[in-house]
């Protein structure tokens, strides 16, 4: 992974000092709330229901064992001994004290960690595929490009007061595991006919109040121009994005208003002035960064480890875990292990300090000392030899990290919701827990099979509800919490925004409604058909009838 | 006390006056006080001849101020005439002026004084300086003395900018 040199260290250290000064001036009353807000947000600090929430960055989801231990230590000393992993490679601490944040940042900086641009109207943490570097369908490793973009976007002097937040995601594989089409900029690594690396550029995707998929504004951008082109694109947004209405300020609204062709034309026009300039990437820089993501020293192993195969035969629970939580690796004899953060009784994505340390131990012993954070809010050991899987499973179980439910309903995505977040209209966590409990029976879950259930506590869509095969959105109706259900959302290369099925449900009715939807699926599915495939085949109407058993209610629903 | 401005990293007296159009006032009707003026684009266009005459006859230098939404193409041909170009930041969160600064320096080759005024303070100086501003009128109620310390907030930056055109990766390699 990328390791800091003196320059990187100096920049992060300077940020700690700068933020310490800003915090002191705020606490001394020299900075007003309005003046401090953008400064603290650009450092991931929100004022939440219980006080400040600090969002720490895991750049492109890659973290070392030592860094994860640092998170665990900070969570224990400055918070309540746990943190929440989000859908965008961040770790949120919910109970920090404002005056201690500079100390937290100073501690983090010792291990090359920070909270830079994890919020605010600036370029956010660049995200990517959690299987980067190990997936068989990879065109090129996206991480060097993500790191190059991280450096370019860090303290970009021109783009710190954008109309709205700006998120970039990059995928290097055929299958998009980074949800690039719902980002302000989505980059797909491609090769041209000559075999040269470049990017297919999407712009204007995003969830939130107006969910839109990104549009292709350039089919092939040669890699040399990644930064100049991106700079041109963000400049067009900075100058022309709407600033009069915060709900219309994302780049997706600008792209939609101008149309794909006109937006693309404006970017190209701006780019002609920057193309070939000093920000043009050099082979030397790409080589310098790429070298830091070199593959670890893999052993030469047989494709199938005999011990592993016998464990699979003899231990049904292990086989069940492997089927769900172990993913293929491009190197023979290796596998990727998903450590589930979706244990029953814990908030999705939450990890205790002990769990983080356990994951760090596992990474050090069995996976070259590195961990990934997935956008499904789990941790991943990317390079585990097959022969160690049985041991890893036992240890992960002991740490509460082995729920064999990856991709199943228990693996649902949820934001922290109204229990923590000041923006939320409704709580997510009790609903998530109620659904997980309802489907607690593992055989039932496995019978239902792959199902993406995503939940957000408000329109900001941190839980990516639009992309869930079943999406649940918390809405406020005259002070009461209600939940709107969408169906048919997809992430990945065939990304699609889900469709609202009708009238919202009261909190207590959500698990029943979900169960009725799933019953409809089970009644109609063909063999080996996933929920989403059945939905695509039979359409929404069957599900609407199932969701609203009383006909007059469903009519009302359809009428809005 | 004379108005103060940060220039060359120190506080200096400032003689420039900002001319505003009041609601409904036609640009041509604006009364121009004596002394160096920063006029809005509309006034510049309406009274260009008069302003140039003042410079020619009385040596009064030319200045203009730009709002965030102003189109640089409208003044592109005149840019070298100005001794001072000022960019207004009506709200701290309105970052359009940062692009304006870079465009003036990097695209239009403007090398006169580029000043930022409006809702800016110590915490904006470092980036403003990097995008090409070299003079700063600190917003009301904020300390100009304290803002002087902000030029050195960071010892190094990743990107190239209006002051150091080479990004770090080009200097790192050397």
C-alpha cells in the first residue's frame, strides 16, 4: 500500500496544527459557528445529536493492521470503544469531544491517517473496488489512480468551496463494485485498441433527493490527462453549479440542466486550456505510485488445498461461511475473506475496538497485514491462503466477525440514522435490527438467497437505498417516522435506481411488509433466480399487491 | 485611520475605493469620486472612456471589481489596463472567485495586483494566495493581524497553482 514520504507527512502534520488553531479560536469565541462550520466539515467533524461526530478517512478503503489498531485505540480512548464503517470507506466516531479532536488527529497522523475532506463542499474521499488488485476481472489496479487522485484533491486550493460535496469513485474491473455510476465523477479503467490505459468518464451521478445515474461524458481519456481533465470538469462545476438552492447544487443537476453533450462540450473547452500543462501525469509518477501497490509475496500454491476441502466436507457451518463470506482470488490457492460487520444485535457497520484489533491480528497473521473496507460496510482480508481459512473462520467467529451472511438479507446496508445523525428524518438502526431478527433463521436466509437491502434515514441516502433490490427510506410525516419502500434498485455495472412501491409504512409494519415482499418473491421465483431477477422478470405489480394486502390502500398508494 | 490591506505579507494603507451600483442605478449615471477606483464590470463598460481619461490626465490608475458570476470574456481585452483587479467573495462558502483568480493569472496572464475582498479571513488566505491573489481586504470583524500568519499554514502542496505551477510530483521526481 501507499506509504507516506516526508512531503505527505509534512502536509498531514500541518493540517493537524491548522485544525488545532481553528478549534482553539472557535472555542475562544474568535470564530463564529458559521465561520467554523466549513472548516470543521472539511475535517469530517459534524455536530450531531449527541455532540460531535468525527468521520475518519480510509483512503480508497485500504488500511494496514497498524492503522486499524490506531483506529481501535482512538475509539477506545476518545470514544466509547467502537466506530461505524460507512458506505464510503470512512470510519465514524459518534461520541468524541470537540476539544479533543486535535489530539485525535495528531494520534492518527502518526499512522498516516486523517479526516481530511471527509465532509464539506469539497472533493471527498475517493472510493474504489474492495477487491482491487485481486479480482480476476480486473483490467488494471485502480488503487494507484485513486492515490494519484487523493493527492490531487487534497487541499486543492481552487475546489474547497464548491457548490456542494463532490464524490469520485473509480473501478478497474469489468464488474463495477465501486458504484461509480452514482458518483459525481465515476471513472472506469479501460484499455484502447492499442492496449493503452485510459478512463471512461461518467459525470452527474448521485443519490439523494434526485437520484440519477452518471452519464458518459468521455469514452476514453488517456491516463496522462486524468488530472487536467478532472480539473477542467470540477472547474466547470465550481463556476456554473447552482448555489442558490442547496438541494439543486450537486453536479448531477448541472449535467441534467445542460444535457450530457453540452456539459461535455464545456468540459472539453475548459480542458483545451489545461491539456498538456504541468498537471499532465508522467510515466515516472505513475510508476512511483504503482510500485507501492505491488502484489504481496504470494506463495505458489495448489488451486485446491486438500485440508481445506476436507474441512468443507466435514463442517457444514464452515462450508456455509465459505459459501457466503469467501470470495475467489486471481492467485491460485488464495481467497478473499469478508469479515462481516452485520452481527445480529449490533448496528450494521459497527465494529468495537476489540473487533478492529482482532481483524488487525488476522490481517497480520494471514493476509500480509492489510485490510479493506467495503462499501457494503464490511472488512475484507484480501489475501488469505486457502489452507488458513479454517483457522481464520474460528478466530473470526470468536471475535463476532463471522456471520455467514454476506450478500444475504442480514448483510443489509444502513446509515446510522436518527439515533445519531442530526440530518436524519427517521431512525434506521431499530428497523435494521427488526428486519435482521425477523430473518434470523440462517436456513431461511440462505433459502431467500442474495438480496441487497439498503436503508437510509433520510433523503441524503448514505445507506444507498435507491440501489437496494429492496430499499427503505425513512421519511418524516408530521413528526412521525415513516418508511418508504423502493424495489428493483441495482448497484454495479447495470446500476439502476429503485422504484417506489407506494405509500410509506409505519415503523412497526416494515418487517411485515418486507416479509410479504419476500414471500411474493419465493412464490414466483424460478430455480436459482435471485430476488432482483424475479423482480425484473415479473415486474413491480405483483410486489405492490403483496405489500398492500388491502386493495383500497394500494390504490391510494398508486395515486400518491 | 486609513483602510488597511494585506499586501506583500504585511498590513498596508489602502487608497482604493469600491464603487457600487445602487439598485436601479444606471451604470452610466454613477458618480465617480476622485482617487483610484474599483468599479463593477457594468460601470467599466459604460464609462470606460471617462475612466481611461482620468488615468491619462491625472494618473489615476484603473481598477475593476468582479462579482462571482462575472464572465471574464467581457473584460478579456482590457485586462492589462488594470492596476488592480479585485474579486468579491459575498459569502465565505461561495468559491467561484477561486476559479476566477486562477483564470486571471493562468489563462489571461494578468500580472497586476489581484485582491480578494468580502467574506474572507485568516482561514481562506492560504488557498486564496495559491490561486493567485496577492492582496487581501479582510472581512469586517475579523483580525487582519492574525491573517498574516496564514501564508505558512502548509509547507507543501500537492497541486501546482498560480504561484508554483509545478505539482509536487514533478518536483518530487527531481
